[in-house]
C-alpha cells in the first residue's frame, strides 16, 4: 500500500473510532434535567454576573510575552542539557539565538510594548490628537 492509501486508511479508521465513541456516549450517557444541571459550576461557587468580561489588550500582550519567552527557555534548557555533546557549534548557535532574543526584547522595549497603564494611554491620546 502506498503512502496515500495508508493515509486514507488511517483517516477512515480515525473517523470510525470517533464516530463510534460519540454514538456510544450518546447511548450510554446520563440523561437528567435537574435545577442545577445547566449552571456552570466551579469550586462550589455559583456565578455572579456575566462570563463575557472584556480584558484589556495588555492582558493578551503579557500572555504573548510569556509564550515567546517560555519557548526561549525551553530551547535554552535543551541546549544546556546537550551542551557538551554540541561543542563549539552548539555554543555559537545558542549565542546567535540568545542575541536574536535579546534584540527582539530591545525592539519591544523601544517600541513601548512594556509601558502599561495611565502613561501609555496618555501618550497614545497625545499622539493621536485627542
């Protein structure tokens, strides 16, 4: 069987398994409608208000910074584990990687990506003539 045939067979098997599991859970699942069934429940605390809260864009910016620097930390850890086996070529590669990460950090700092709060909003308003 060639590669495309194997892929098609794999796709058919995966779809069949997923379909079987969905049908089985529908047939064997519990069915009840009590007062609290449809209420979102977390840690015994009932919700008080809407779940649709608008977060400021700084929240997402912090999340993106975390992901970027977390991935950088993973690469640095992987290099540290294999540093002796990689030798000078590995050292040069991690040095270039570190310099690129530091350059990206410096660029973000220069562009004001880390300036949060009232000062950033005031400067934004002044730049746009409000």
